C-alpha cells in the first residue's frame, strides 16, 4: 500500500525538518482549503517555494473555483492535482481534468464523504488519472472513518475504473488492510504520522507500505 502523508499537522516553524522526516513515503499530500467550500483556510503555494521536497507532491484542492488554483501549483512542480466534484458543474469536470492532463500533471477528482460515487460519470472515470475518496466529511477534524466509503471504492472498480484510488480521512493502521482489499492504491495519513515522534515516522510509514 502506498502512503501520502498530509502535512496539515506539521510544525511549520520547522517545516523542512518535518518534510524530511517523511521522505520514505510515496508522496506528500498538500491539503488546500479556502474557507469557503470547507470552513477552514490553509496554506497557498507560496509558502512551499522555500522548501525542498525530497519526494513527489500532490495537491488536494478543497476550494471553490478550483481552476483558479491550478497554475500556481503547477508552477510549483507538483505531480498531481485533485479537485472536488462538488465544487464545479458536472459538465465542467471532464474539461478541467483534461486541462490538468494537458499541463502534464496527474488529474484527480474527489468525492466527499456524503457524495455517492454515481456523481462521477463514466466519462469522468475514463478521463481521470486518480479518484480521491473522502472517508469523512471534508474540512472537519476528529471524524471517524466512514465504512460505506469502502463500497464506493468497490463500485468504482466494478464500473471499470483502472486509475489510482486514494483514501483520505480517518485512515489508521487498523483499517488500511480493508481499504486495500476494497481496491485502493494509496492512503492519506495526517496526524497519525505528523504527531508521532520524528524518529518513529519512518517505521510507521514502512508498516503501512508493507501491508
């Protein structure tokens, strides 16, 4: 199982140190919130221009008007950008995915914890490189993993989606195997890693990767 640590809970006073501590992960996950689609507001691209990333970086846009954020993160050199299906008109999803692919980044679409997988058309499944399944309600902390998200993953695979499926929200060591068995490829983990001691993080990462 691949793992993408979210750095929301990193110590931004020692950001380079915290990023280096997770260098054995498969990629780093940046959660970008605008205070509109979700109540919280996080960082923009500029804060990362002084940081050296030891591994690939993906961006999860929890924002309204996601296309307005594309260029600044593409310029940052990220490998993938994912936006929420709930934030755009359904007819806009495929053109936006195509725009990302044309820019040379992995194009991802996300469905929130209470959004059914049938919100994604067959054309979206054919176009997207990645689907991010939120296993909680986006933007709210301290939530429990939603078991019904596993069925969404299974249905997407049954519908023929061959790309990468990622899970985000309430992911812990005890539910990663069920996520893998449902057909997912990668999990996002935040506080589980970033609140652990620096010295413990490489082992926590390898334990997930070896499942």
